C-alpha cells in the first residue's frame, strides 16, 4: 500500500490514480507496463505536471512515483524507473492533460516558480522551500 505524502496534499494518491484511470480509459489502453512507463515519463522523470490552480501533481521521489505507478499497472517501482515509454502515447497523454488545463515544466523552473510565488507549494515541500528562501536571503 502506498502511504500519502501528507494528509493535506491537494493531489492525494487516490486523486492521482483516478486521473490516471481516466486517461487510461480515454485512450482505451490496459493498465500494464507499457502504460505505466508512459505515466512514469509524464509525471516523474524530472517533470512537473501542474494543474490549473497552480498545484503540482506531486508523485514524490522516483521510488515513490514508481510505486504509485505499480499500484495501478502492476510490478514494482523498478519496472518503471528509467523505463522506455511509447513516445506517441506520451505525447497523446500530455495533450489530453493540456486540454484539461494542466501544464508542464521541469523541476528547476517549477522550483523557481514556487520561490517567486507563481506556483503553490505542496505541503510536503514547505520545509524545503523555507530553507531555500532562507539560503537566498543569506546569499548562499
């Protein structure tokens, strides 16, 4: 069982899994390792998926993300970590998410956006961003 990152997370595991199930049904694909590799590529792998409210769909560390994908698609986290995804399905899933109001960014741009207040900071990242702001003020 995958434990939620924080109890007040705006994107808890069940909501992420429902989104993934909706995408799976939209494209009529099975919840298998092929689809799991696509999910890993879109939602992890140094990517940040941000909803229309500015909240990141936080799937956690690579191990946690792989475990979450495995909860839907079977196997274990290592089946998805650095897996090769179907590039066409990756593009289709990304386009479907954009149509639903999501956007994509890399980790560094997301981090900078959080520090500048463009994106909302997930509860599990508050301490990290407090340290980053303090480091900036101290000139570190």
